[in-house]
C-alpha cells in the first residue's frame, strides 16, 4: 500500500527543521538517518491507515491518484503522530490534526468529496435537434370561410 504522502511532502509542507525536531529520536540531526526515516515512514503509514478507514466508506481503495487535499491531510496527521511521541506538539499541529480528522469525517459522510470519480465525469456531446412532421391539417387558408 502506498502512502498518501512522502517524506519530501512533509519537508516541503512543514520545513526540514520542523520535521527533524518531530522525528529525530536519537539526536542524529539528519533527515537521512535510518531511525529518522523509519519514524517518518511509520507516521506516514499510520496516517494513511487512518485516512483509509474514512475513505473506504465512499471510495474504492487504493486510489489511482492522491489528491492534493488528501496529501496535505496525510502530512498533518503524520506530523501529529510524530510530535506526540517526541514531545514536540504545538497548538498549530493539534489544530491541523483536528481539522484533518473533521475533513475526513465530512468526506466519509459525503459532505465533501476528493473530486469527481472518473465514471462521474461526463462530457456532453453537441446534440442536433431535428423535427419531421406532416403538413398542417388546420391552417388559416384551409379554414377560410368557416367562421
């Protein structure tokens, strides 16, 4: 199963320093350290599993593509997981996590969508209208003199 976000997404979204603070359990100081990468991957997997538990109600999994909104929510949830265990939690991270969970709840209830499903996307053809009829039975010329 592929995660909805990658380490590079977390780094781009939160910044290298913030990700390192949350994920560096042994003080290596490097985002490429094996233990740091393992912590990040575990958090991204946990976030993806949480997201799947909401999406499975409305979508066939796995998704063919990851929408940007889903990528951001995965980053928010993963950062929350890393920050709890590293004691790097901030009010902003807590708020982002709660907003992500609320949004996922809205997705599962059908209030918001990830975007149109492929089979729902329709392209309207240009239609041509034509009519075919008999000549009129009652016209002014045929009815002349009756009134």
